[in-house]
């Protein structure tokens, strides 16, 4: 339920003075403006205050693809959407209840998404002829009646910010940069948020520049005070805290969770963590995040290119580290040959691929799931590796940890498929205790067994080979990309040995499925339809299920964390449903695999727009199929 559908009675409170206080169970706000307007900062600060308020939340930052798009133009619009609620939610919402537009381009890009009757807060100072022309407006939408479907609050944000900061010795352009905090103060007032969290953040962020601390805090307070003094909003809203399982929580973004998952795996396994990476959107913040954990023995290396990044990680794995590399789709393509080397020498390596819209450079700041085929087949020869996908920002921690466990337990590279939506999205995350994490025992041997050391003697259960660290006496052995002789590891061109080794490596990967937990089916184990998803479609599917089941429709859901190998019992589970729907942000890659593997009529539902699915889209597709 959005803010437009809440009931005034009996849940409406009347303050002793000022506007009415209404209760709402869920609210969706979108901030939009130029990159220079501090939109992402504004959204993140509202998120932090909302997390402290105890609401469940989900966010969707939307960055412009152009690094320095001209100010006031459509390609330069930056957006940040947050949904917060008094109950469990999984998505940032379909349509915003409130749109804060800092200029005409932000309005034009986003207004069609605003719910009818929604609240529109605009900075009237930006609606000048030049900006209107850049945004493609022939007339001023604030004056021509085109916004009649919305509740418009036209505020002179720039002028009011300058007035609030008139006593400070700052240039006008520096004062204008604070208008995002004025707007943030207004939203804090509207949704009864504390200013203290953001005030502390400002003090830390601008600690070396006291006048900026004062300016931004003044703008924040002025926005709040302006609403209180003018009663510009006839109503303010209260969203009760959501019920959470008892524990210690923090607000977390997907890339931060991936980084922490690797740090936890390093501590649990007793191995130093090494990340070799080359900066690439949207994966770069993994490198930034891990560089902060030197006290835990983490070593980060910003390589000169993608190939150097992955090969340095392979070297670190040979030397006995928990090795990882991070990238996005274009970088994964460059790493392909080196990943084949890691497969051949059977070394543990975690590869984090934060997918973005392609092909080629594509849309670097937009999300997609189109690297599934590349993850499964993007290497020459027969080079299978396990592939995992997180379903939410918080789940990125668990998947990174599990990827490290599989890599070390089975002596293999493992690939994680996150995406830009998860990387930059945020949600409350319950911090696990160290004792709750599964044990990780590296496959390192320190002394030869029996008739000397043989690097390709395998564990009978996992088929993992021995991991002997360089410098260990008597453990010398060959490495490299040439085919290995079984047991000895010597170079071999024998055709039968080559086939034997290919089958052994493939069987080792198939045995990873033995370590999976039981396949989970949300809903009935059989019925008219099941939605099969993977990765970040999880939240949108959950939202659709809630609506469909409310209407009494029997719809089940199977969400796949493990994409290679697949669950051993997945085929049997799929056969129990009349219809299988597979929503993906690609051209039906998983649906293609399910058809070929299980000979079922999987119905693909493709979306390749650089934007995540809305729950309503999946809901409507299910209704069409059932009809």
C-alpha cells in the first residue's frame, strides 16, 4: 500500500499544531537530478536514517551512463529510489509515491513513473528557458497543466538554500551545491526522520573543511525548518518499524557484502586474502572496499589490465592464498584464457563478475544478467567451473563465502554472477556470528604420502587434487597450461590421458552439487505454474507472488543460487508443474539451458532495458499464462 491509499481514520493522529500525521505501511521515494546535484548522496543519507528508524528497505541507485554528460540534459540524469516499509519487502518498488526532481530533465525522465496522485517536489529555480529546452520541453510543465495528475509542490530550492547560507563566506556555486541537503531536510520532515545521522555523517565527511560542515548542516536544518514553519505539506507520514529477527544489523550494499564475504572466508580458512583487480564499472567498489581491510591480512593489487589482474590472482593461489579477482562482463571476456589455465592447474580462485548491460562497452551503469552463457561456456576447450548467483545485496555475503568454500574444498576456480542492481542496491543485513559460518578447510598438504609426492592424487570423495605450496621440501611439481598426466602432473600429449583428465575435471565439478542444501520450492511442490529465477530477479518475483497469492492463485517459486552444476533434483521438481516461467534480464539464457537439459517447455520472459524487473511485470505475465 502506498501513501495514496492509506486511511485517515482511525490511524490518523492530529498533532497539537501543524499538519496531520498519517500512518503508511510502505512508501517509495525517488530523488532525481544532475550528477552534480548529489542525488546518490541524498538517497544514501535518507537510506541511513531510514535504516536507523527500523524500517525494512530496498534501494535502486540509477547512475547516468555518461561520465560527464552536459548539465541539464536527459543523459545526465541521476536517480535514486528507496522503498521503506513496516513489513518485509524485497524490491525498491514499482512506481514512486514521491518524486523529487531537481531540474526539468529529471522531471521529464521520471515523471511518467510517478503514481497517479503522487507527490511531486520540484526546484522551480531550475525551470528556466535554457534548461527547459535541454530537456525537450516546449512550454513550462509547471504552468501548462501537464502535471495536473499529481500533487505538485513547487519550491525555490536554490533561492531558499542561498538564503539559509547567506551569512557564510562561500561562493554562490558552493552554496548551490548544498540544495540537495535542503531537499533532504524536507523529506526528513515529511517522513519524520532524525537529522542526527546525517549531521554526524557531514561532520565526518567534511572534517577538514569546517565551513562546508556548517553549510551542509545549515541547509539540512533549513529544509526541515522551512516545512515546519510554512506547513507546505498538509500531512506528514509515519511508517512503523518492521519486525526483524533479533540480532545485530547494518545497512549493506551488494559489493560491500561480496567483499566482506571474502574477508570472512579468509579468516575462517586461515588463509591470507588476495584480490587482483582492474577498475571497471560496476565492480570497482569491491577493490575499494577490500583495500580497507589490511589489518586482516588482505592484499589488494590494482593491475594495469584485466589479464594481469587474474593471472596475479592465479599466482597468489599457487602461493597458498585465498585468491580472487573482480570484474564485469567485458573484463571477464579478457580473463577467459587465464581462467582456462586455472582450470588446468586446478587451483582455487574466486571470480566476481558484477554484470552490466552489453555487449561491448554497452551501458556501463545499467544492470543486466546477460553473462550467464559466458560464465558457463566462455573459455576454450572443456573448462567447466561452478557458477553461483546471489539474490539480494545481503545474500552477496553468503554467496561470496560459499564460493570461497567451494573453491578451496574442490580445488577449482568458482565464478559469482552478481549485477549492477545488487552491487549498488542496499538492504538491512543481519550480521552473522563467526560460529554460524560453515567451516572451511583448505586442501593444503605439508608432507608427502606413500611413494613420494604426486600433485594429482585426488580426494576420493571430492576429486580435489593435492595443494602443495611452493617452497615445501619434496613438493616440487609442474604448473602451466599444458595437459597434465594423471597422478604425476607431468606434461602429457597422450590422447587417452587427455580424455581421462577432461572427464575427471568435469566429474569433480558435478560432485560440487553433492554439497548443496535441499532444493527449496516456495509454495506447493506441484501445480499449474512455477516461476524459476536466478540472481537479482528474486525480489521482483517475491513481490509478484505476494500479489498473486492474495488473489488465491497457486504459483510456486524456485530460485537458483547454483547455476553450475544445477541441483541434482531440479529436473524432477520442474516436471511436477504444468508451466515453467523464467524471467531474466537477458534473452532467455537460463530458459534455453533448462529446455536443453530437462526437455521441458520453459517459457522465457526477457527484459533487456538496463533496468530490473518490476513485480507488476512478472505478475501480469503469470496472469496471462494462467488465463
